[in-house]
C-alpha cells in the first residue's frame, strides 16, 4: 500500500514537472508538435542505450573467448575459497588438542562400566567428627562408600585465605590460567550476567564485598 502511494506521488510530480516545462516551451514559441518530437527523441535515445547495453552483455556471454575467461575466473574463485578453508581448517587442527570435543554424551558412551557392588548393603551414611587422615585412610579410602565428615575445616588455613581478592590475584597473575578455565572448565554464572570467570573477576570491589546497593552474585567453576 505504501509502495503504491509512493509511486502515485512520483507520477504526479513527473506530470506536474512536464506540464510546467511544456508551458514554458509554448511561451518561448515552441509548438506542441516540437515538444512531442523532443520527448520521443529522448525516449528513443534512452531505449537505445538500454538495448546497446543488453547487446554488449549478450556478446560477452556468448563469445567463446569470454567464456574461457569466465571459466578461469570461476576456477580461480573456487581455488581461493578452498585455500582459505584449508588454512582455517589447518589452524583449527593445530590449535585444538582434540578432534572431537568431550561432552556429556561422549562421556556416557565410552565410560567404563561402574561396579555397583560398592553400594550393596548401604542403608545410611556414617558420620565422623574430627576424623584424622589415618583413620579416614584405614576405614574409607578406596571403598567408594559415602561418609559425612563434620568439623573438617575448623583448622583449615583456606578459611582465612580464600576470598574474592585471593582468587582474582591468583588467576590474573598466573599466565594462561583464565584461558585454561575458559577452554577446559565449565563456568556456572547462575543468575548473574557474567559469561566467563574473567568477567566475574572484573566486578567492582564494592560488589565483590556485597555492599548495600550492589547486585548480589554467586558463581562457580
């Protein structure tokens, strides 16, 4: 509808322009016949140019010599595309350690069978408090049986060391650490806007400290 209206306005403008030119020509002493001959000559010249252009295109496409040029150019284009594709494939192969990326489906397809006997006769989870490394090794290590250990982090130095600033300095000052996380690990943004661990570590200090007015965050990797 809008296109038809635009065409109508264009035709109206052309008609008004032609009438003004005709009126001016008549005032200068020209007759209607002379005006018509001028218009016909203009249309003939325009159509002649169009026909000449079309004949040149037909001649170019039907000339055997030109056909050879077209074939050569087409082959050159195909070879160029093939070389570029090969270069991209080579770069991918040399920069990627695995031909097929590991994922949940492939892990489930090729993982070894699990011995379910480790869960036989397990009806509850034992609880241990202040469990020493020696006792854990003797009773639970390599058994595959579950155990709930309480109080295991009471004297763990990480409780006073691990914080946002610690991890930000650790990953930013260790060359390639963030790239390894992005390539080989899974990042869990949960309900935040972060796309990578690097994005999360770039948050402001106020937000990292959960100060009032800042967006809350919770991430994992």
